[in-house]
C-alpha cells in the first residue's frame, strides 16, 4: 500500500467518525435516550472489538488484574464520561457544535501534559490552545447577547473534550504494552457495565423496549461505522504512516461532521461566524499535532 492509499484510509476513517453525532441524533429522534443508547452501543462494540482482536491474536486478550484496573479507570474517568457528555450535548446543542467543542481535547492534552507529565510546552502549543478556545468562543457565539447556544450544552461539550483528553493521556501510558483493539474492547466493556448500571438506577433501561426500527438501525450503524470501521481504518493508517501524521489527517472529522450534519438536519447549519470559529479550532488542532515528537502525548492519536 503506497502513501496515498494510506492517507486515503485515514481520511475514510475521519469520515466514518464524523457520522457518530448524526447517527446519535437520528437515534434520539426515534425513541433512544443517551444512557440506554450508550449501554447498548458499548456492549455491542466490546464484543465486536474482542472478536476482531481474537481473529488477529487471541493471546493479546489475556491481561493482568492491573491492566483491568487501568481499563476501568480509562472507562469511568475518560472514554465513558466523555461519551456520556457528548451524547447529552448532541441532544442539547446538535452534532456540529458538539463536535467543535469536543475538538478542544488536543489543547487540553497539551495543558495536562505540561502540568502533570512535565511535557514541553513550546510556542506552537501555546498558540494552539489560544486558537482552539478562541474558535470555540466564536462557535458558541459568546460575544452575542442573544446567543442561541445553551450554557448547559456548552459545558457538556467542553466536558466531553476534557474526558477524551484524560482518556488520551491515560491510554498513552498503556499503549506500549497493550494492543489498541484489546484496550478498546475492555474499555468499551467496562463502559457498558457502567452505563447499564446508571441506566437501571435512573429508570431509563426499560426505554430500550420502546425503540422503533429506525432507532435500532441507527444503533447498528453506530457500532459498524463510527465505532468499528473508523477504528480499524485509523489503526491501519497509524501502522502505515505513523500516529502523528494520522492524527493531523484525522482532524478532517470536524469539517466532515459540519458538512454531513448540515446536509441531513437543517437546524445543524452553522452561521458564518460559527463556521469561522470551527475553522479556527481546526487550525489550532492541526498546529498542536503538526510535528509532534514520538515521545509526546499526542492529542488525537488514541481512538
């Protein structure tokens, strides 16, 4: 496979990831709710990821008790909470704005790495952080007295970014010895248990029975496209062109989401100032990832 094909693989991965918010919103429109949706999604995804790893190398699924504690931490404090905040934010403010806010996570990874891991904080990273949050301010239209973006949705979107940043930092420490598919299978599994427990406790578990056919179709597509296909394509891209370059290319998820969401849902169309903000955020993310050294925690390298 030549470099062009490898780049195309990562671009296809970004397009697959971009469907998550759209499919989630579609599922909500047909009876699904965030908690039960995530519980079912993570359970199915854990099984699919485990099967994929078993086909590749079944021995890689054998992990230690210490590894299980790491995966539990990745789930509860990172990926699971990020996904929960993301889903509620999509319901509150839509897929496009939520995805822009989610993309604050590379900037947050830079700050976390500097504060807690003694990572260098060069000028480009400082500029990246400023660009990212300036772009978010434009997307959220905070300078307008009549902003239509709810404060709750804004906070949820930023919390999704923070959760994913924590997941990236913690998973970075585990990837040297744990295959990504194994890590994701266990993380999804623990996330499913966590979401199922919360869903039962809040009384929303029974709502799964009220899903219509389109909600279940959306669920199947969520597992197949932005979960399994996106991850497999991205891992293949990392293997062929490296994590840093794959991370930069994968930022195309953001414009893909904005364009796809606008095409499917009229209420997802962003104003010109919001589009400018999304462009500024994208520039900040690319600046953060461009030229990242192999020893640095890479903001978009973990899936």
